[in-house]
């Protein structure tokens, strides 16, 4: 999903339904999100050009 669809309501619905998703957003509009990403200590490799981290609690 991109920033046009980014909202707390949509994120909450996706989480409630157990949907796995990724979001691309401009950090200047979501400074709290940028800080959360910068604080992530655990990242996983996904192919040659992509890494990811999860906010899901396991």
C-alpha cells in the first residue's frame, strides 16, 4: 500500500484480519513512523534488494 491509503483505521482493520502488508510512506508526513523504523534492531533479508522488519508481536 502507498501513502494515499495509509490511515490508522485501515492499519487496524488489516491487523484485526491477520493480513500481512507493507506500506510505503513519505517520512516527512509521518515522523513518528520514521522514528519507529529507525529504532528497529531486528531486520530480515528478503531477496537481494529488500529487507523488512515486523511490528507484530509473537
